[in-house]
């Protein structure tokens, strides 16, 4: 299989599956044009019965497929994993023309590899968990932007009440604030009724080059060891 250079680092090909099928797994930033480019390259390059899966955090299959003319869109689906990598939960979502046999195959094979797969039964922006998480992080950003509490205070009360290891601002730093912005902008563009204040607050950090853990500074500082 030969992929264009721009697509090679964005794709994982996972070994032989049932009846010789394989899985091509695409994971790139939350930029629709890039996702479409990689999916088109994969569709042209892989075997006819290879499942082509997207790890998009918010874009549905239908959004990615729109304007594309794939040779086999019935094998295209979404398979969203979480951070950190050892998190076993996996969300699998098809589109209107996904062949159900591919959903069943991926659900079964995921279980055999000790994942905990969940079938998203209808197209859903943000799948299941990320729809709930989107509301949490948006309200956290809005609360901080209004000056009701600092990111540190919001994280502290969140951890205290829910007994989680990280608060929403710590988690956004891990994800990357640029990625968080791309996702939030997508929700805003698609739904049209989302307040701009959380994105404006986030933009202030991005303009300072504060991208989170990967840049050494986000809502928190991360000294290099």
C-alpha cells in the first residue's frame, strides 16, 4: 500500500481480522479538509474489504463523507478512543450507508482485545461521552471567563466533588488547547446557538502560544524535566 506522504503519519494499519479484513485507522487534527484528504487517500489505497475508521472527536461520518466520492463508503465508520491510551472505552459509529457487518465485526474484535466498545446507534456529533464532556468544558470555560472562579479553583472543586484525577482545565491542557478550540468551533458552526465567550476566553491563551502540556504552558505551566 502506498499513501501520499502527508497521510502516512496519520494512519495506522491494524493486522489481519476475520476473513482477512484489516483496519485502517485515521487520527489527525480536528480539521475537516485534512480528514477528507486522508480518508480519500485511504479509500484509494487499501484493499476492498478493509475497514476505514476515523478517530475524529466531533465530526460525524456523514460530515466527513460529504463532497467525497469514495469507491466503497459502506466500509467507512468512526471508532473514537480516549486519552490516556490505556483507557479501554471505544465508541463505534457508522453512517446511513455503513454495512452493519463492519460494525458487528469491529464491536466483536474490540471486545476480544479487551476494549469496552459502545455502539453509537445514530449519527451523533461528539458521539456519546464527548457530547457530555463538551457541555462540561464549555461551562468551565464560561465560568472562568466570567470571573466566577479561576481554572485552578474550578478544577479543585470538580475533583473534590466527582473524585476524578483531573479537572476540566487540566484535561483540556492534556488534549491541547488548539484541538479544544477546533472542536468548539465545529460545535458552534454546526449548531449556531453556542455562546462565543468560552471560545474568546480560550483564544487569549492560544494567542500567547499556550497550547497545554505539549507547549509547556496552557492553563497551567509544565516545566521541562
